[in-house]
C-alpha cells in the first residue's frame, strides 16, 4: 500500500486548481511534500483489514469505523472533507451517502490482501460503505481495488482497461492529452477515479505514473494516491523513492506499512485462479438464447439429408430471436486491445467472407466454439441480431448473411434478410400502437 502513500505525498504540493501544474516536469519531493488525509485513512483501512482478516462483515465494518476515527483524531488538520470531518468527530454518526473519492483513495489494502477478485471487490465495498455508501462511492473503491488486484497479476494493461470499463462503466478511452487541458478540481469518484486509472494505463514505470497523475491537475494528491496504489502492484517502487517517502511519514504510520508487508507475505501472496471468468469477457453468457437456433439448423440438415428442404423452422427461430432482442457474434478487424472477445461499444470494421462462388457474406456466430472452428486469429464482438441483419441490408455488395459458416451453416440471402427485418419492424409497430403510415 506504500504506493498510495507515496502518490499522496508527491501530489500534496499541487492539490487544488490554484496549485495545479499541467506538466510532468516537476521535483518529485519538495519541502512542501507531506502526507495528507489520504495516507491517514489508507493506513487506518490497512490496520482494520489486518486485525479482522477472515472475520464477518459486521466485525470488519466496526473495525474500519474504529480505526478510521481513532487515526483521524490522532492526525487532525490533514485535509479531511467537511462531511467526513463531522463523521470522524461524532461516534454515533452514520454513513452519509457520499460519492466522494475518499472511498477510493483509502482502499489500497483491499486490493492487496485477498487472493480472489470476488473477495477483493467485497472488501472494497466494506471499506467504502462505512461512510461512502452511495453506489458511485462504492464503485470507485471497487474499481481501484480491482485494478490493484489485476496489476498484481501483471495482466496486459489493455486487458485491465477492458475489464474496468466493462465492470464499472468508466470511460477509459480518453488520453491524458485530452483530459488534462480542461480538467478542474473534482472530488467525486466518477470525476477522478477514471483519471487516476488512465494515468496508470499510460505510465511507463512507477514514477512516470505519479508524474502523469499529478499533471492531470484537480485533486492531485488523491489522483496520484490512487494511481500510485495501482502502479506499485504493477511495477514495484524504486528504492530511493521509497526512502524519500518514508522519511516524510510519521513513525507509527511507517510501522503499519512494514507490518502490512509482512502480513501480506504471510496471508496473501499470488492471486488464486478463478478471476479469468470475470476479467475476460465470455460472450457465451449472453448467447444462451441461441441454442434453439443451433438445434433448428441441425434439424434442417437432418431433414435435408433425407431429401426434404424445410428452412421455415430456422426462419421462424430467427424471427423469435428478433422479438426477444437476442445478440450474436460477428467477426471484426483485430482490435488494439489484446482481448479477443468484447461487448459492442466502439465503431469497428466488420470482417466478411466469400463463398466458393465469390459472393460476399456477413458471418454470424452462435457461440465461441463456432468462432474457434474458423481458426485462432478471429476477433469478435456481440451485437443485436436486429442490428446485424438491418445493417447488412445497407451494404450493397453483400449477398447475404451466413450463420456459423465453419460448421453446420445456414445462408440467408438478402431477400430473406429483408423479409425477416420487415416483418419484425411491422410487428413492433403494431405492438406499440403505430401503423407506420
């Protein structure tokens, strides 16, 4: 968790708009570099999670409350927000529905201590909701903790980006060059956590991440605190930077840092398998409704083998899928990220194939296995079947759509695609009370 503390110290001279610097060229430590409330609460959370490791939720939350209040009162005037200050000083005060970034700045220990992503996310929620029980406050803490967990695994950054974007809904497509010019003080999770994650994603080493985080501006110590927490897990900390930071830390806080390291080695270590299913998007989870289509196509082949060509059951099943707004897989141009499957988001280049007669066809797949049959280099995304079919009608050079081209396939020429789309749109208009006239 020292990475979070170092980020706090490095960013402290540049906090608030009037002190912001929009450059990475600045001294890492100055005589104004001090630890703030970010560090105090990071240490408090670490103490509570160590003391109650493996305990029930209510015990953990009680320990979090006690440690945060005790340490906060021992270190007054460190930059606490008004609502949090009131919570610190009143023993009976309850969580106040905050979505401020205080929940995300203090969560580092939760990202380190647990060996599964599920435990990490749950612990992060507990650390947040004792004060920041707003959904955005909880989400911010979970996003930072999850980023730390994945950074411990040294996953490719594009994989980390893809998971965090999908799981938490943050826009991580913006670059720092796009963010930096207009960025102002924003102490909300939704207005600072994505920026901190972006600093980590663009950084090349621990110190570079901190410099990029501070250069964003705004709540610079907290942004650097969050980015530093993730960067430590990914890169480690240079020895001299660690020494310079510890020299600015109170002895009891430093003692907790070293205790936490020993505790981590004794109780945590390398994350356990099982995180892959959550991190790597599995399209089959949203393609379950296509099993009946696969069966209908299979039956079509059985009957075709006996001399009967009966495509209508397949067409009827596609019509049913349109009404249910089901999705399917389409092949796309290889994306910049390393994930081979993603949910539909950005504009992409759809990949088509040619049949033996040279006709251009848009392939649709009902499962990952169907895609894999075509080779390991195919990239896919999900889209609604209606979008796929209606879009194909706009492509003049397309002959039609082919379902599962590398297995038992079914060809829809433009005529059948048009009939399916028109019938669906007519039924939808009638259902909504409109005739379309």
